């Protein structure tokens, strides 16, 4: 009898152990017709389970989850993401659902990859990709940080960047990928004999990257300056807004807590990956400058269902510890109607710096993440220097 009980106990323990998913996984999402490798990690303790994607070293953990009878469900409320999968025969297989699309998902326990090929060429540094975008750009930036055969890179557009694309040199090319719950990308980079780079994005779209000095010599236009892309129709007019906050209270530029302050006004959406990149820095700025008379105001544009119940926006605010004012303005397609003073707005996010007189003094389109290295540092410096400059100006008459 004791033996049967002991054997049953062993079977139970073995079954429980077999159902543990904790650890590192080599994951793949099927996006844009290609398989995009990505890093995935699961933490599990008892009935509690959490799955984490990565953007470089930045963590994107699930906010809730369950694992029962082989069924794995993980929710990412701050992006409206949801992974529904089955664990069987040592493999996780399912679908990652997001507002941008549904991606096939599979993962196997992490195994050391084969070593990179020898003789990786040096492509470290800044490159430019000539490209006429619908937003009026004529070039993007391709920013590379290389350590031997390994590279981390990003493509920086006016909105922001792709997140951290990582990979190694193998079989005559660098193969890079990224997925953090958003922005799935597979990028193949092949150096050419003329010094350019041949880029293939997601197996289909082909680009050529040149060093900036080569692009200028060829007469190609440089990437758009984020400080010159968006503006206001009449800079002499105070910038006006009036929307409800998350508690349903109407807040305008004339609210007592905003009147006569320097305002960092951020037009964004919780659906926007580059807005996620910017939010932690805006909160950091708010903590730093609030006591000196600076207010940060986020004006949020969402999909219709999120306007009815802004679950994602609340999770967004919780994730980044947002303490500054957030106003729910309307649907994304209404942005120019709701904020008619803007001129050439088409980059999410865009940040308007408003002086004590209520007028826009500076606008910065888009926001690069830490994936863009020095461009991220430069953007943060631009924000801080602009705020310092506006704080040093005496308030004029407000209209």
C-alpha cells in the first residue's frame, strides 16, 4: 500500500514537472509571410505564469496568464496582445493576437545556436536608406552597433524606430530579427563590393543603405529632421485643447494647474509602439521638472472600442508609472479635426513644447527608442534643452 502511494506521488510529481514551462525559449512568429525568430522567457510558480518578450534588454512581460491541461494563455493588456497556445511534446504552438494582426507562434526550449561564420565585415555606424515615404520623407536612417560577428541595429523613420534588430554574420550576410509583441521584422543585410549594403526586409522589400557622405555625394536628400517635420499653422496663437481625462473630467489649456506653465504636450496612442518608447522618458521628465513649473499632458487617440473602455490606456499608464495628465481625445482618424492648429501631423507620437504664454515654441515629430543609440540620446537632450529654455523665459500675456 505504501509503495502504491509512493509510486502515485512520483507520478504526480513527474506530471507536474513535465508541465512546467519555466525557462528560456527559442520562439518564432509568422509575420508578413516569413518566420521571425525572437527571444521568449517563461516564469512559472505554482499556478502563476508569465511570458516575456524582449526589445534588446527591455522586458515586455505578460500582465496575466494561465496554464492548464496544456493550454497556455498570456495577456499583454498594455498592447492589447494575447498569446493563445498549446504545449505538447515539448513545443508551444499557437497564435499571438494583436491590434496590428495575428501571428502564428511556436517555441522550443532554448538551445545554443551554431557559431557565427568567420570573417564578418565591419558595418558598424550610421547608414542611410533612400526612400520616399507617404509621410514626405526621402530617407531613413539605418543605425548599426557591431561587436565582431554580432550586431544590434534599428531603422529610424520619422515616427521612430523598428526596435532592436539583433543577429549575427552567417553564410555571407547578417540576419537580424525583432519581435517584442509588436514590430515583427526579419532583416537580411549583405555588404556589397561598392561599399553599400543590400537590405531585404521580411523576405520581400529591398533597400540599399549608403554611408551618409556617399549619399550626399550622390545628391540624395538626408533623413527628415524631426524638429522641422510638424508645426502649427499660426505660431502666434495659443495652442488650445479641451478633452476629458481618464476620470471623465474636462481639462483644457486654461486649467489652473496648466495656466502659466511650460507644457510638454504629447499626441500619442497606446496602440503605437513608438509611443511606448517615449512614455517612460516623458514620465522621467515630469518627475524632474514638475517642481519647476512644467506639466506633461498626453493627448490620446484610440480605436473605437478603447474609447468605450480604455483598458489598454490604463494598462499603459500602469506599466510606465505615468503620473502626468492623460486626456482621451477621440479616434485616430479624428486627430486633425480635434487639434486643427497642427500642421503636417502624421507621425505618432509628436510632442509640442508650449511656453508659459501658451504658444508652441518647438515641435518634435516621432521618438527614437534606445535601439537607436545616440539618436535616442540626442532626442532626450533636445527635449530637456527645450524645457530649460522655456523655463528661462518670462511669461507673456496669454490670449
